[in-house]
C-alpha cells in the first residue's frame, strides 16, 4: 500500500513536470500532486516538528577507493577533432602490433637437409629402442643389462633360402617385362589388314631382289641366326606402365 502510494506521487509529479516543459520535478509539482490526491499539506510542518520524532543520522562519509593506474606502454594517441573529449581514450600502442600466428616455411636447402637427417636419426633411434624393449636383447656388460641393449640377431632356419628366392626388385622387373610383352602382342593383333597386304607385296619384291643378289640372302640369314641366339640378343628396356 505504501509502495503504491509513493509510486503514484512520483508518477503524478513527473507528469506535472513534463506538462510545464521541464525534465526534473520541483517542490511545487509535489505539492500539487498531494493536493490532487486529497492530502492536507498544512499538517506537514506540525508533523515534522513533533517531539517524539526519529532523527536519522547522515551516513558516514567514506573515502573513495583509489583506482590503480593501468600499466601503460608508450604514449596514447589524442582524439581527433571530430571525436568528443568524453569518449574513452585510445588503447596503448602495443595493441596495434601485428603478430603472425604461424611461422614462415623454411626454404633453405641446407636447413631442410639437416632437418630431414635429424628426423631420420630420431626415427631410427625410436625404432631401435622400441625393438629393444619389445624383443629379445643382448647386453655388452654382464652385470648391467639395461645400459647398452643390443637387438638380438635371429638366425634363420634355412639360411640359403634368401639367396634362392628372387628379391622384390627382380619380381617387379619381371612383371614389367611380362606386361610390356603383352602390350606388344595386343598391338600386333590390332593391326589393320591392309598392312598385311603391303607386307606380302614387299616380301615379293624382296624375294625378287634376293634371287638377283644371292649374297644379300646370306647376310639376311646370318642376321636371323644372330637374333635367334638368346645369348646375343640386344637388351630390351622394360616398358614403364603409366598409372591410369
């Protein structure tokens, strides 16, 4: 009830204040509000001067805490003329410094080679340590086993088997030669028929020439014998298959 009464006094005083083109209500606005609400204003001085009134002391004055100065680096920029003075100041100059979040890649050849060598060395050491921890090891010292562990050599049951079996490189070369021979065979099968007719005509001409010059036939037979010899055949380079 008291809260609604005080709220109504403030609302009415504000409305009278705005009605007279003012922003802050005065004492006259409050008196008019009390009169409109039916309150006798003449009883207020007698009520204020009563003997048994409660005196409310003023709150103690406390010193405002001193705000610590912020750490500054450099001199701040002043405001331009179009910015009012009550606006906050510009931040410190170090806030405008650009720091990249990533490093530029190294392009020096020597540095890259050294880095690759160190990485390879680290990988080899890590692999040897892993093998030494997980597998069988041999120690150089009888008393201390864990100082210089060496990976134990595992003897093969059939030691000569590695010499008989082809290596991976030889198997790859054999596969490449087989694939090149298959490609050549498919190319010869896909030749058109008119080439065979031309070959027959050329063979007839060659036979006529050989009949006239028998010395050429002897040389041709000698060449065929050389090619048929497997130990004297020319070296064929393996055909590299391109990935599709």
